C-alpha cells in the first residue's frame, strides 16, 4: 500500500452465484488519500468502451474480466479492494480474484 499503482485488469471467477452479481472496485480517494471511492462495473458486454467484459458461463462457473487501462479512477492509487454484491445462491463459491497492476514506484 505504500506505492502508487495503475490497475490494468480485473478478473473474478465464481460458481453458483448467478450472472447478476455486481463487481465493484473500491480505491483510495485521490483528494485526500484517506477516503474511499467506489467504482462499479456494469454487466453489459460493452459498457461505453471503458471496460471490456467477458462472461463465461461454462456450467455454473461465471467469469467477469474487465480491462481497466486508461480509466482515470484506477490510476495512481495506493490500494484496490474488490466487492461482489447481489443475491447469490447458498452454494456460492468464490474461485478466483485476480488484480493486475503496474507499480509506479516511489517518487
């Protein structure tokens, strides 16, 4: 958390959760580096060119992957937190959460 980063990709894979679960990324608020900013992703195939969404529903497995290159909210941040919300089945299993980022180094 001591080094600023640019988030470039997010991948969330889960079982039995349903395709309507929302993926949200929480980051530190740039205005004071102590607050929290919430950045929600839509489940649209193309959400305005800012993100690329991949849905793979092989059986009961759902994969959500987002390309976040060039999104200002994910640049120069100290930390990232993934929030999954919505109504999930009682057998919900979180399989994988992958955040790909590039460290900017200490300046």
